[in-house]
C-alpha cells in the first residue's frame, strides 16, 4: 500500500528531468546554428537581390558599384513601348531617370543585420526564401509629363460611329471605329519604372482605355434600306386645305439616323428645321383675344380670332411614315388650334358701345417732354374700369422711372420750375381729369399744380406725383368703361367709352382771384445807372379759383354737385436794381436849401390814384368751342397786386357741345350760380347718364412736386 505512491513520484520526477534536458539541447543547437549562419556583418546576406541582380555576399560598396555600372550601361539604351501597332522608343537619359542604388543597398544591408543569434536565423531565412529590393527612382517630372502628352496624342483617337453618308439621293454606310485614350497616370508610372529597370525583357504595352462604338453596320444597313425607300418618290402633304409636294431632293437632307433596333431613321437636323419653319410660316395664324376699335364717337368689338400652330413633331412623324410607304405617300400635317385673351362674347358683355366723355389738350415743349407724354399715354391706353371700380392714375402707370423709358424734362418742384424725371406726365393726368369731368363721373382725388398754368382750362388742371399725389375717379355706371388715348403731333385726346349715360354737365368757374401781394426778388446790377430798376420777369401774385359742377340725369334730376378749389403759389417779380445814388455834396459855408416834394395827384375823393397791373391768362386747351378770357387786378404799389382783386373769368370749354348756355336757363333758382358770381361765364356739357350719385365736394391741396 505504501510502496506504490513512492514509485509514482519517482516516475514524474524522471519525466521532468528528461524535458529539461531536451530543452537545453535545443537551446545549445540553436546557439550553434545561429552562430554558424550569422555570417559576416560587413557583407550583404545571401539570397538578396536588388532589381533582380544578386548582391548576396558582397560588401555594400561592391554591391553599389556593381549596380551603378550596370545602370550606366543601360542609360542610353531605349525601351520600346507599344500600343495599337505603334512603337515608341524612349531611353532613361531622355527623362533623367536615376535609380537610388545607395538607398537600395542600405535597405538590403539592414535586412540581414540583427543581433548575433537572431541575425543567423534571419540570414538563414533570406538564404532559403530570398528577397528582391526595388530602388526608389528619380526622374524629371516635366520631361515625363511632356513625353506622356505626346504619346497620348499619338495613341488616342475619338470614337467614331458608323454612319449613313448621303450623296444626292443615294445613301452608303461608312464604318466607324472604337475610341482609344491613354491612361496618363498609369503610363507615367509604367514608363519611369521600365526605364529604371536593369532587366530588359522586350516591348512594354502602354495602358489604354477603349471607348467602344455603339452603332453597328447591321443597324445602318436597315436604315439605309428605309432611306432609299423614303426618297424613291415624292411625298404629298395636306395642311389647312392646301396640298404641298415634298420632292426626294428636299427630303433626303432631312433624313438622319438614330440608334434603335428598327433602323432608327428620323427627320432631323438643320435641313428639317428650316423646312418645317417654312411650313409654319404657311400654316400658322396668330391668335388674339377680342378687343375694341375706337375712333371719335364710335367704338366696336373686334372679334377674337383663334390661332393655328403646326405640330412639328407630329407632322414630322407623319411625313416620315408616308415616305416609307411604297403606295399612298400622302401625309396629313397636324395643326393645333389655340385661343388667347378675351372671347368675343365676354367683350360684348362689358357694354362698351359708345362715347361717355372725351377731352383734348394741346401740348408741346422740348422733345423729352413730348416723349414722356406719349409714353404715359401708352401706359394708360386700353385700361378697363369695372362698374363701381376706381381708376387710379398712379396704380395704372406705376412709378415713372428711367427703366420704363421716362426722360428728364421740365417739372414743378416745390413751387418752382425745374427739371426732373417724367416731366410732362401732368399733361396726361389733366386730360384724363377733364375727360372724367365732362363725363359726369365722381372724381375722388385731384390736386392742382403749385403754379398757375395758363394752357390748361382754368381751375381744371390735375397734377400727379408717384406715389403720394394721385388722380382718381369712380365708374358709377352699371357697365364697364374703356379708357383710350389718342396722341397726335401736337394734341392729346382722352376718351372714355362705355354705355352712353346722356348726362348733362353744367359748370361754373369763378374768376382767377389775387389772394396776396406780389413777392419781389431784387437783383443788384452794377451796370445800371444808380437808382434805376428794370423788371426782367413780371412774375405773378398768388391766385385762387374754383370750379363747381352740376351733373343731371336725362330727366333733369340732379345727380351730383361738387366744387374743386385751386390755390396757386406766387411767382416772384424779378427786378434788376442799379447801385445807390451817392449823397449830394455842398461847398463849405453854403447854407442848405430845404427840398420840397410835389404833391401827389388825387382822385375826386381826395385819395391817391392807384397804379394798375394786368394779369392775363392764355387761351385754355379746347374740346369744341372753347374760348379764353383775360383778368386784371388792382395794385396798391407798382408791381404788387391787391389781395381780393378779381379778374374776369375765362370762358370754360364745352365737353361735347359747342354752344354754352347759362345755368339760369336750366337750373332751379336755388342752384343758379349767376346770383353769387355775376362775372362768371358758364358752360354746359351734354353727355349720357343713368345712375344718380351723391353730391360731393373736394378740396385740392398745394402739391410739393409734380410733372407739369
């Protein structure tokens, strides 16, 4: 029982001793073997090659010398590069190719040098398996890029598809070829590596990518057969009741190939574009919506016209289909009908059948002003105003800017005549105001000019200044209104067309009244004799007037009674004044003699007789029998007008009837203006009405800036 365990311990101990012994033996063998294969540290390990040259066992100096010698022998020997049957010879010296042999030898040396025991095993491994080291290569990059560029031009070529070639009305197939392109980056690396190598094994293939042709000769053969049928006889085209013959010589240049399984014949190219453009000039008809033609008192609806437009793609397909048929070679071209704008029924429903009101003013001035009048007249021409809607001059024209074509011309700015963009626009706004005025329409916004302008009807001018000062009137008729402008060489007519209302318009204009003293603007002129005064601009005192308008329905009912007040700023009298007289001199010891002043002439009442100043108004623009008047105002001092003085009123223009009558003959005594303004002459304008309006009164404020 006690003997068996003792024998087992002895056996285990013996096994341990044997393992230790084997390990010790192996270590001894390794040490001996490593020492045996470690070799000399001054020589390169056996089995090492540099660029394919065996340098094992050589000293580093000997290896480097060997490699330099072989490389020098090949420096002028070219390497042949090939591509697509072309051959190109390039030598290392041409591109400055220089391998770093010293660096390669240093790499080889470090590969076999380790500590003694490990070095032996490492060299044993190199001797058994070997190692080939490629040197780092230097080259002139600019020379390499230049050479690669030359090769790319010679090797590369674009892909060329096979195609149909036409000669007259005959077609032939011209073969194509694949495209080739040199891979420049790969080619540069390959060329430098091949030139640096010490092993020359034959021509080197350049890396080239191929772009394959996508059109086959079989496809073109089918297209050729179809083309020959297409030009075998004329094709007859039918469009809009007309017949057109397309001859083979005309059709042949239009045939083109498009890759497809069925032969891909199409009509296309410049010849097809030109031919169908000619067809469009024959078949197409412009479309326009219904609009209005107006002249004088008459207006009528011009019916809408539908347009015709040739369907070019559809028609081209129809022509080709007919051309590919041996019989029935007739193609019906496709034409689309288009409609634009307002229909005739819609235009007739607007109720624009006659003249509602019209006015004419005469214009002139510098070319820029005339240009602006014509431009803004064009902007408002054709404006349609719905029942109950308000016409706004500023909203219709928008800002008067240079981008729209407005030019610089005379304007009134802060009561002074100057120049500004859009001068002359107020000629149009004044004419529009008077057209609405004689039509008996409610005018909801109107502002007089800062200065009195004699060529406009007294008290009936209207200035505008975007966006602050506007002209607005309301269409209070049950039908639409059409605003039309007619620009002549020296006059402008604004007409409002709609359903005639047959309203009667009666007006009363108060005389132009002086409301303050004449401002004097003296200017010293040293060239004048002392004390002399010369008036170079008579100026004008501040004035005011008003216009009252009564609008009656055809049956005599008063529809509206409105008054427009106009206040005009003064224009200073400009006087040139000579220098002061020098004081009188007397001799020493001479007594002074008192001066006597002659008495002023007196009137029978014993008061001084005042001087008089005359203010005249030029004839206003007319629409029918319009006359002009003149006014005078008394003045307390020379050159100054007496406030409150009146001038005989100018006769106002009749809107549509040449004869003027006094309102006393047609208006109740309560509304007769003759009782309060005996000097005023009234004018009656007959238009055409239906709707009653609430009497309104408007007051005009003085503008700060406006285009005269």
